[in-house]
């Protein structure tokens, strides 16, 4: 069964450093998403991406964040200058279509900012 | 008011029990509704979509009441493997973002 994959599974970084989280969505999917979950809290939407541009973003997704689809398979989330409060699990998701289509989640990258 | 509200639990039930979870949502424009399951430190996994007519998948039954903005999940004949956090999730008509509830913890004990 096709699945979303993410690398690395765990990333440790120093405050102020840049990190790039990588995702490979399901191959025939056209919509891509990033969510995050701070430990003990709910899953929160960050951004959705379709047709090589951001279609929606949340208040959390400020200028420190960016997304890119550098080639036909990868979808990346970059955090330019990490803060302690960026420590969280970051989930990538993809869906075949938008709207009501099911979003399938990857296993997540645990980001720890020291 | 939170966008999606759930009773956090935990619900501690014996194997074989029937357990019901409820969820309310605040945005009347919400169009799609789901129950996801999340195991500890893992990704959310779709359990089932929820339709206005209600739907059943084996031991799981989901109901939607649009007038009350209320969603429910019923689990019959609970198994140890059902122990997890159950996430109520909604999606608005005009966007693709999923809005998650904080989850309801279920612990099934032998």
C-alpha cells in the first residue's frame, strides 16, 4: 500500500539553526500538507500546497517557514531560524484531491530544538 | 469556543465493552468529518469518514448531526488493540486544512 514517507525521523538542532524536513508524498497525490503536534497538544495545520504554490497557511506559518517541491517527488518544510518553541512532531500529509479527499499522514519527524 | 471539542477521557473499559465518544464543532460551514486514530507518538491514521446518513465499519459506527454540530463514534466489542487516542477532525468546504480535536484517550483492559 502506498504511503507517505518522511526523513529524518528525529532531528536535533541548536536554536537559531536552519532545518529542512523532507517528505515524499504518495505518488499520484496532488495536494500536500504540513501539520505539527507539540508534545501533549493537538495536531495543528501549518500549510497546504497545490500546483507548486501555497494554497492556505495558518498563523503559525510565519516568515520563518517555507515549503518547496524541489523535484517531482520531494516536498520540504524549511524553518529558517529555529526557536525552542518549534520543538514538535512535524507530520507531512498528502491527498489525491482537495476538499473532502482523505489526507494520508507520514510517520512524522520529531524536531528537538536545544 | 474551540473549533473542535472532545472529552479528553481517559475512558478505561474492559475488553468486550461498548464505548461511545462525542465531539462538537463550531464552524457550521464544515463539510467533511472524520475520525482518526493516533497511537502514542505515531501519526494520525484515518479510522473512518463520517456521513450525514451515518456509517458503519465492522465494530465502529459513526454518526453526524449537522443541526447540533455533533459527531459521535461508537466502538462495540472493544479489543485491547483499540487502545489509542481518537481524534475528531473536520474540514471546511472552502479549504483543505483539517482541524483536529485534542483527542479522546481510550484504554481497553483485559
